[in-house]
């Protein structure tokens, strides 16, 4: 089988080592004679996996003691609703509107209270991260989207929100770089972009926020339930959690988040340099200062050439370069598991394509 370079936005590339390990263990987990797919979520063997996954998440990300780690379902999209359902309690929240994903979060929050859009990048088609905010004094939280997967813009530094907790949708850049938990009340992320398969959502929430959650919610939609039951109130997505554990092992083996962050910077630089050095043949869609290191969005001189680019790239083994259907153009998603060699191969292809299709 010819090597494929996977640039899909999500579900996305996973480390080969992780999939090989999962394959090798699929029929017999640690010599127990059973598969991870067929054991009880209350068994000692699964307990060891979920505990190890949590411990590694905590140590790699530097999660402070007073935060709870939860493995939920329903994707990041369910979090758009669960966050305001639990935390808003009819009050007000500030949202920074940076694109398609922030928009969906705002829509859901409006069902549960007052939303103040503290800043919006809509004026320029969401090609930048705002730098000035109109925060409300009485907001229960400030919501930001750390990386807009579709628009290709990423926060480098989160706003200082003082005593108001930040709630961050980190679906597409969690574990791509180190983070400072100061100001952070909660992080959530669908796993399928950078840390595992679809089906599990990672939630990390400060304990005082967990305790402050609304009462009287349906059991499964209350963070209190999942915090109290350590993500085992009902059957969790066992296989997806197991893969997250293997991905955490892999990140450890890379040298931890600092090392992963460094490689991600090299990858992003290589591809943006190629765009900027193409004499305008390729045009990055995001303002340079806010360019995403995970999702590189760019255009070619015409839509016809974009289509040709995507098709020829595919024939050459570069998969998933078509931009999101809502914005068009091209997008290369370069999550943790894409190595520098893969990015360099794409850069080479881009150079060749530009020369041949003037
Ligand atoms: C993919 C994505 C989502 C939606 O995730 P689902 O798990 O499909 O619900 C939300 N936010 C961001 C930033 C994303 O990249």
C-alpha cells in the first residue's frame, strides 16, 4: 500500500505507533484473553486504563489538583449546550466570536441566559483573533475557541479575565502546546482532532465550578454526575478512552508537550513559509499573527485551480486538503501525529504544483 499523507481536519491522523499497539492488543489485552472491546467498564483492567489515561493527561498538561477530568460523550457540540445549561443559571456569559465553532457555542448559550458577544471577528470574515473585548462585570464565564478549525485562526494568548473563569473549546489544539491554567475554569475537547478517535469528549473543570453547577438537570447532562462518578455513571466510550491512553503514552515518548509544541511550530513554519514564498500563488486566509498551527487555510489563484490542486494532491497521496464546505479553499490540518517529513513532502508538492500550473 502506498503511503498516504493524512491532512483531514477530523476525525484525523493518529500516530502509527498507537494504531499498531491497538491492533496488536485488540484480541488480547495485556494477556487477559479478552479484547478491550468486550470487557466490563467496571473491570479492574478497564479501571487501570481509565486511571492511567487520566493520570497521564494530568501530568502532560499540568492540570492542577483542584480540577476534575471527565470523559464524556456527545462531542464538543454537546458541550456547547451543557456548558450554559450547567453554568449560566439564567445569568450572563461573555463569548468571543471567532468563527464557525464559536457561532455554534453562542447559539446554544442563548437558550439558557444572556449572551454578551465581547468581541467578534465577523467584520473581516473571521480571519483574525480580536484583541479588544467588552467584558461584562457580571459574566459567569468567558467562552473562547482556542483554535478555529475551519477558519484557521488560533489564539496565542488567552485574554486576562481576572476572576471570571475562562471556558475554552480546545477541540482542535488540545495537547498541541503547553497551557497555563491561570484564569481557566474549564476546557473541553472532542477527541477526534488531536488525541483519539471520535466518541469521547475530554472535559477538565475546576472543582468550584463543578460544585456551582445548576441543580435539577437531567442526570446525564449534569457535570456533577460525571465528576462524582468519575466518568463511570454509565458505560463510557471504553475503546476511545483506551486509545487516548495510548496517545498519551506516545506524547510522553515524544518528550512531552514542550517537545510536541516545538515540532508543531516547525511544521507550521514550513508550510506558511511555502505559502508566503510563492509570490502570491498561494494566499493564506488568516492574518499572519493569528495563523493556526493546526489548520492551515489557504487559497489558490482560482477555484478551478483549487479543485485541480486537491485532486492532484490526492493522486499523489496527500489526502484531505479540501477546505471546509462553508468557506471553500484549501486546508491542511497538521495535528500532532503529522510529522515534519509529511509537511515537507506537502511543501514540495505545493512548489511543484505552482510551477506547473501558472
Ligand atoms: C470539530 C470541532 C467541534 C465539534 O466537535 P464534535 O465532536 O463533532 O461535536 C467543536 N469545536 C471545534 C473547535 C472543533 O474543531
